[in-house]
C-alpha cells in the first residue's frame, strides 16, 4: 500500500484554486498531494521576432522551484541562466500549451505561463502543466473582457500525469519518495479525446517491456481524463464556454 493508503492506480487528491494571484490575467494554485504549484499567465502585445507581422500569437512558459520548496536544502534562485532541468520542463509545458488553441485567434500577442513550485513532493512538471492550462484559459477570458479580442477562442482540454513502474508494477501520480526509487518514469500529456500530445519515458533501472509500456500509456490517458473533468468544473465555475 502507498502513502495515505492510495491504490496503485489512484491519483493523489487534486484541487485547483483559480484567481489565486489577483493582479494577473490568469492564475491558478494547484494542490496535488503535497505538491503545490502557482501558475500565472501574463499577456504582452508582442511576439517573437520570427512571428512578427504574421498575425499569430505565441505561448511560452517558465518554470522554477522556490528556494524552500524541496525541504531542508535551499534551492538557489536561477539568475540569468536557468539550469538544464528547469529549461527542459518549461519547454515541455510550453510545447503542450501551444496545442491548446489556434494561436492566430489571440492576435500578435505573447502569453507567458510562469509555473512556480512552492512545495515539491513529486510530479511537479505535470502539476505545473495542469495548472498552466487553466491559467492560460483564464487569461483568454481577460482578453475578451478587455476587448483585445472579439470572441473567446476555441480550445481543447489537456492534462498531464506521471506514471512509474517499479518491479513491473505500475504506479500513478508519483510522490517524491516513489519517484526516487522507480525503475521507469513516464510523463503523459493527452487531450479530452484521449489523443496523445507528448510522452516522455525514462529508464532509471530495469528496462521497460513494450507490453507494460502500452498498459502504462493507456492508464495515463485514462487518468488524464479524470483531471480534465476537474478542469472543466473550474472553468464552468468561471463562466468560460467550452
């Protein structure tokens, strides 16, 4: 039995708190087990150089862990140059979020999602993406309200979950203790149709068989649909059409 009597295929308790930061277009606090992430969305009336005069917007992301987020050992703030792990995670978040909507519908603007981990207990990249998705959609409501765009853009729901394999047993939504001794670590991003957006699979111990990988993949998609259901409730309460 896992911590808090969780079954192997059970997500940790997840809660999303919208508008957690009041002075940005979109923000969400994600509580996933003992992991806490604050995601904020800010909007700028500019785009990267390669998109200028294209009529298309852009979505990007930054990810960081606060100095006291991981326990007794203080994490140094990233000044000037981000570390490799943070860089990889923020690209993971940004790639997925750019699939959410047609970027031409937001005009030549950049929406930046900042994911700040305030307490880390595993699955921080997935929690960051799940919160980042909601913050992104809430920022679209701001664009409509401020008459920066005429209509609410169409969008697709996406979610992410971590899957681990230890001694050929599949575990869903890893906490830090589980993640530190896993054989295989898999991050799965999928949409509300069950289609895959990104899959990351890392071997930390014994190799993973194709059959077990397929089982883990199907389970990840199933669990992402559970998270999407939670996201829909948040957006419904915010009066956002979907």
